[in-house]
C-alpha cells in the first residue's frame, strides 16, 4: 500500500521548495520510497490480523516521531505545526485514517501483490472525483483510461469476490479484503483531493505532521473497542512499519522536489514488481493470472492518465504564455 492516504500526494511544498533539477535523482528517491512503502506493508502483514485502529496508531505515531526528528535537523520544527486551516487538516486526517484502516484490513487478509495492485485504483478514482467535486473538465481520453483501468480492477477482484458464494471462511475473509481494498482506494482518492486544496497554502511538513497527529489521536479512540495484546515480535514489526512509513514519506517528497511529477509518478508502479517478489519469498503468495493481467491493464491506464495530465499541463502553460497581458 504505497502512495496511500498516509502520503502527501503528488504536489510538494509550494513555498520555498527546490525546483526540479535532476530527474535521475528524483527517480532514485521515488523508487526508494516505493521500496520502503512495500517494506512497511510487509511488516504489517507479518504482524498478522490485528485491529486496524491499533495498526494505524503504530503507523502514524512512529512515522510522526521520525518526521519530527527530520524537521528538527533541518531547523523547521518550530513552525511546522503553524497553520491557518486546522479544520481542513483535521478533515483530511479523518478521511485519511479511514483509508488507512481499510487498507490495513485488506493487507492482513489478501496476498501482498493483490493488496498492492488494488491500490492502483486510486489514481483512476481521483479523475472521477476531480470531475465531481472540483468540477474539472475531463475529456474523453482520460475517461476512456478510467474505464479501461476499472475493467482491470474488476479482472483482479472477480475471482476473489465470487468466493462469497462458496469459498468458506477463508474465501469470505479474502472477499472482504478485496472490498476493503477498493473502499480504501476510493477514500484515499478523496483524501488526495483534500491534499490538493491544502498544498496551495500549506507546507509539506505541515501537511504531513498534521496528518500524522490527527491519525494518532483518532486511532487512540479505538483503544476501548479492543486492541490486541502484542508479542514482542508483533510490537517490533508495527514500530518498524511506522518508521518505514515516515521514511517513505520523506523520500517520496524529496523525489517530487527533484523531478517533475510526470517523470517520477510512473515509478509508483514498481511496487507491483516488488510486491510480487516479496509476497512470493516472504509469504509464499503466488500471483494469479487474473492479478497479472488485471494489474497490467490498471498500470497501463494509470500511466496513460499521468501522461495525459502532463500533456494538458504543458498545453495550459503554453496558452498562458501566449495570452496577452490584461488591459
């Protein structure tokens, strides 16, 4: 579950951030962040089925500690929490926590490659929600890519969802995992829409810290509903997942500082390859033909949307330069 709602999205600090100067450096940071996100997911899966709120707490709290250390090292800690939009941050946090909880539920009940690949529905749904909530104009090319991508999602999901009709308890658990993964992708898309609003006025560190703090507080509310008693190994795995989550966020942010979004974003899909490898060697998960075919369709649709967004951005930039100055 790489670039989920726990991440900051594709846009970084709009005030004072470095300009994109080195595509190779940006790609290296992005691939590193993807690898660390896959490590985070693997640690959570290795900890076993646990209450989602408990997992969210460890993921958020220990990520926040690492980010605080990083900002302190850079001398940005004193102003990191300053914001004029606290309620926007809290709304984004509540939506993000919901996505994380659903994603972690899916992660502990599905093979790792399938859980990661279903998360690729998020950029497809971002296009849909941008049209609905932001009134963005979406042309036929992107709508076509969304439809094709969702067909890929259906190919991945269908064999597992049909287990509801007679797959026993294990089949039902996996089917619930698929439903949770798709719901997580949808809610994560909403969270990314909220982040798009925040990045116009807020710094990256502020967005990340407010999210981690909000997620930590909300997850603590679930404690009375029954957290599991952890073994030393489970506690270590969950602490490690939180540290990995914080490190991955920092690496991802740096990647988008060094290169354009259209250059860096497609490398998110390397998590599919890493997920297959880790899933096979660590958990014995063998990818099905449905997952591979559907995954390739979803990846192709996602890359097309990224390419189309980049082309539209260039067209808008050229149009703004060609427009005469007002009055």
